[in-house]
């Protein structure tokens, strides 16, 4: 795994934990949070390939959709 991919996963995990706190939900176990972040990054990369968009903006949109 490359440096950028690891940074994206760390950022996704931080954004997820912030979203959980913002919604007053208890944080899942670290392993679960990392699994969710990994899935978000993978999905964002897939969408970026299909649509030709920026991965980070897609990750932010996906996390915003979780709260709905």
C-alpha cells in the first residue's frame, strides 16, 4: 500500500470518528473504524475511476451521506 493510500485511510478514519462524535454516537472498535475507512477509500477510488473526480471530495461526500 502506498503512502497516499495510507494517508487517505487515516483521513477517512478521522472523518468517520468526527462524524460519529458529531452525531453523538459511540465510536465503534478501532478495527471496525479502520474497516469502514478502508471500504470508503476503496469505494472512492472506484467512483473516481468511473467518473474522473477527486478521491478526497468523494470521501467527504460519502461520509456526509452516512449521517443521513
